[in-house]
C-alpha cells in the first residue's frame, strides 16, 4: 500500500512539473494568465522565505512584488526546463541583498555626516526639495499614499532622521527608506507628466543620488 501512495506522489509531482513547465512556456510568450497563475502558486511560500530574511512584513511584501516584476520583465530569458522555485528564490535573495547593501551604505553616510557635526541625514537633492515651492511639486506630494506622504514630509520637508521617523511611526528604518525611494520615483514621474522643465531640475539630482 505504501508503494502505491509513493507512486501516486511521484505521478502528482511529475504532473505538477509538467504544468509549471507549460505555464513557463506560455509566460515566455507574454501570456498574462500564466503569469498570474505562477504568482498564485509560488507567492505565498516565496513571501515566507523573504520574511525570514528581512523580518519585516511590509518590506517582505514590497520585495515580493519587485521579484515578480523582474520575472515579468525578464520573462523571455526564463528557461522552462529549470526549476522555477529556485529561479524565484535566487532573484529574491539578490533583491534582499541589494536592499541591505543600500541600507548599509546609507548608514555609513549617516555616521559620517553625524561625525562631522550634521544632526540629520541630508542629501543634495533634499536641499533642492526644501527650496522647491512649485505647486506642481506640492500636488505630487499630495498624491502619495497617506503613510508615504507622512514619511516623505517628516524626512524630506521637516528634516527628521530615519531613526526619528522610525520611532514616531513605529516602522523599521528599512521601511522608511523604502517609502522614500518609492515616493521619489512617484514624484519624479508626476513632475515629468506635469512639467518637463521642473522634472529636469529635480529629476537630474535624483539620478545623481541614485534615487
């Protein structure tokens, strides 16, 4: 009887592998339905793996979305013959490492600035933002989600440090950093749509600072 169950498991795994392979083939041909099906099959376990690495639910969810965006963007390069779960985990691990490398670099810069008598962490682009009184810019800020708007206002406009905002809002410094990154991207896109001249003035500095 045990052998029968084992045989059934082997058949099921084989059928699952064939099903995933078929979905991957469709995905490489730009099929949206197969992409959503793969997301539904793998996202829960992948989220759990990411959460174990970052220990922050919001950040884990953001990274999960980034991983699947990368899957879609690079769909033509996927090899249907190779294990898809290993492919996903590799992308997730690299994305997590990139995030923490960025945090580490920001922390080093923050320590350097503090050691030179600067009380708050400030980029060149922040100075430009403080001086920017354009209604277009203010409108773009108003279009942010409530929490991102709050984080952006506290950090960029009021000059509070990541740690101060983290304590005020009860969120991690990693989440603060992520909100700022996505807020800057959103505002830059809004400025480009509204006024290309304002976008050039502000977006140019964003690019220099890798925002």
